[in-house]
C-alpha cells in the first residue's frame, strides 16, 4: 500500500451485524454492539493511514422498518458512541459530520449529533461522516427541494444541472467517494451515496462487519490501488472495449 495512491474518501456499508450474532447463537443486538467496536478500530486505522474522509452507513431511512426494540437499541448505541467516543475524536483531531435527514431523528439523538459535530468542527484531521437516517434518494430529493426554495419567486424557473444539485447536497464540500466497501458479501448499493458514488470503486468483503479490523481496511485499500480508474473513458486514450 502506497500513501500517494490512497483514496481520499472511503464509504463503508457496515453490513452483517445481525447475521454475525445469529451465527453465534446470540440476539441481533449483540451484533450491533460488536459492530460499534469494529467501527472504532476501522476509524482509527483510516485516520492513521491518512484517509481524509470516511463515511459510515450507520442507519438508513429504510431501517425504521425493523422491530422497534432493535431500532431503539441502535439509537441508544449511536447516542453512546457520540458521547462515549468524543475524547477519542479529540485526541485524534477527527471531525464528526453528518449526512441524512436530521429532522427525522429522535430529538435526543439529533441533539447529541449536533453537539459532537459542533465540538469537533475545527479539527483538522480526518472527517468521519455518519450517514444517519440516510438514504441516497432522500438526499437527492431534499437537495432539489432546497434548490427550489432558494429560487422561489425570483423569476424564471431554475435550470437544474449537476453542479446546481451538488451545491444543495448534505455536504457539497466533501469529494465523491473513491472507494465504497460493503461487508457481509452482499452486492447491493442499498441506497448509499447514490449521487456521490456514481464512479466509486466497490470492494465486497465476505466478512461480517463485527469481524472487521484495520487490516481488512488495508486490504481493501490495496485492492483499490490496483484498479485502473477510467471514469467512463479508456486508459491511455487507446480505443477498445
């Protein structure tokens, strides 16, 4: 792995917590708890590696369909994580950010999230973006509605371009992900960074998320570094298939 070819932005779909627990005869919530430990390991590894942005798919807009007990447990873990790991983020100068519909979160979770983001706002290290109550389609819809609201009553109807929509995404200053990792062997985008991930490289791991460590992240980055990114073009301008 070389520092010069590191992905600037890595997104992770942290999948397999429930199956990890089931394979051990435990309840699903035990998997979410262990997944929290894995998240801290990977965040530290990414920071040490020199990755600039790390987006973690923490809770999707579709996850509310799960059993109320499981949803409540996950929300409690998020609150625990935001409060309990704040010193870790301070020590490593890591900035916490959010993507998703904050208006749909329970008030206490939204308050904890805002406090963590505010507390770390000026840190110059890696930025960890928590995709919480997040859906890619929802983000695009919210972006379009924000764009419409800013142009209401100002004359001709706005013309929507890629650049205009990007300006109204949740974090328009954050570069698109270079690498998106999905654990637990699933081959789906699951509504994650649909706009931003248009040209991301994907890495699929068979390991459940709770089993992940910094070594797994390093392997994914090494695989990414072996890819030839063409963005729809051709390497070296040579015609071919």
